[in-house]
C-alpha cells in the first residue's frame, strides 16, 4: 500500500533488483525502471535522486519501515471506517468482510 503511485513503481523496481540479487542504488534503480519503461511514471531520474537526498543513512531503516507501515495501516483503517459509515444502514454488522490487501 503506497500513498504515491510513484513510490509503488520504485518499490517494484527495487524488489526486482533484490530478487535478481543485483545491487540497489540510484543508478541501478533508474536503469531498472528505464528497462521496464516505468521511469517516467515513477517521476524520472531527478525524482529518484530527490528521494535519496532525504535519507542520511540506512542506520534507522527498521524504524522508518515501521513508520511507513503504521501510515499504511492508518489509511486502510480509515478506508474501512468510511465503508462502514457509508453502508451502516444497509448491511448487517456481521456481513462485513474487508480485504486489507486492497
């Protein structure tokens, strides 16, 4: 779950590099996205460069990952709350099922 579509595209490029046991850096990510034709949709090489400028080191990766996960979970819970409010008069409360993978 990504707030920005560009970040999802970049993540998919990083994941592909990782699964292929390739190094992951600005250049390899940019080349991977060029190869798949998704670099422009990801915001271009300049955008990728700007993303990396905001990260001083990878020392706090686990903490940052948790923050990102928490925000993703908040978005999903908000979406579920909106669905419940919208449908509260139309459905039995036991009929709710929600796929958190959406």
